[in-house]
C-alpha cells in the first residue's frame, strides 16, 4: 500500500492520522486484505478459520459504528 499520498495530504496531517476520505479508503483496503486472508484458509472447520470469521464480524461492527 502506498502511504505517501496520506503523508502528503494536508487534511491527514491536520487530523494526525487519516482524514475522513482517506480513512474510509484505508479501512476498505484493510477489509479486502482481511477477507482475502480468511478465504485462503482451506479448512472451514478449523479454529483458525472460526477465529478469522469472528475477527471479520467484530471489525465490521467497529467500522460500521465509527463516523
């Protein structure tokens, strides 16, 4: 992921991390990465898969509730 556009964004600098527009973009990319990682787990009965799905569901709750 290319972070230079966030480092060069004046709004991100003022916010201290990511501006609203870029935060949404970064969260979307992180969700995609997390979903791809979960889909690579072959054994859907494994504890690893169950843990990954639980993490996805928890992260959706967090992302959905943050402004």
